């Protein structure tokens, strides 16, 4: 990843926060010389050393985990927004401005392994459900479904864990602009109604 120093974020707490709020990862591994790319939600352990998830037993990631090279990279995408040059005071002064795109991402690299323990898999699925259900003001639990159906679904999946070797964030939040231009962007984002622009505004309140 192209990563100018002023966009780099290494604070584990900041990275964990983005992962918590944007858990859908793009998971990339190598299988038989080709990239194996999947999209799935992952959860990070409290100590930040492990990512957990689950996949279908027929997912090629199973083969990635079983081969000698089981290194993978998980990419988590946070808020992002097009930034118009009309928001820069410089536009009125010199006109020497161009559009850009602000965004926040976290890359986590580690080794992929499988978890076949049935009790772990059930507890993991329950934990993931309990974590995300409140977002929708819902109280659905895994035990609400018929047990026979739950068992059938659980038999079709396998747990995965990624032992984290390294993680880094790229938070491109106009840090390379002048203070006046930065303030102009934040001011316009604050007035915007679109959810992605409001998310970017919140993130830029405390840029890294």
C-alpha cells in the first residue's frame, strides 16, 4: 500500500476502533499462484492479536489455511468521501486545486488457520449475532431458530482465526492540506446531509 508518512496510523486502539465499526473485511490470500479474495465479517480479540470469523467449508480459504503459505491480508474499509476543490479557499485565490478522495483503511497481515471445534463455532456465531443485532434495535438470538436447523447450518461452516503479525492504517484526511483548506473541508462536511459525508466529518474531528 502506498503510504505517505502523514497518512500512516499505528495506534492499535485507533485501528481496533475502525475494525469494530467496519467489520466487513476483504480477505486476500494466495492459492496455487493466484489471489484468493473473499469478503466476510471478522472480529478482533481484545488484545488485538487475533481476528476471528467463519466461512463455508467449501470456501477455497480452507485450502489456503491448509497449505504451507497461509499468510493472508485483511483489509477493513472505513468512512470515505469525495472532496471537491470548491471547499478550498485556494480555489478563489489561485484556482490551483483539484479533487481528491478522503478515506480510512486498515490492513492486517497474519497467518490463517482453521477452528473445527463445534462448541467454539456455535459460541462465535452467537457472539457475532449478539454484537450486531442491537444495531437494528433487534433482539434475535441464535437459539430463536429451531435447533435442528441451527445444527444443519453450523455443520456447513468452519471457524477461522488470523494470528496478527502486523497492522497499519492509512487515514487520508486532508492532513496534507493547509490549515485553511482543512478547515474548509471540515466546515462543508459538517453541513452535509449524506451519511458518508457525516461519517467523514466525525472522523476528521480527530485526525491522525
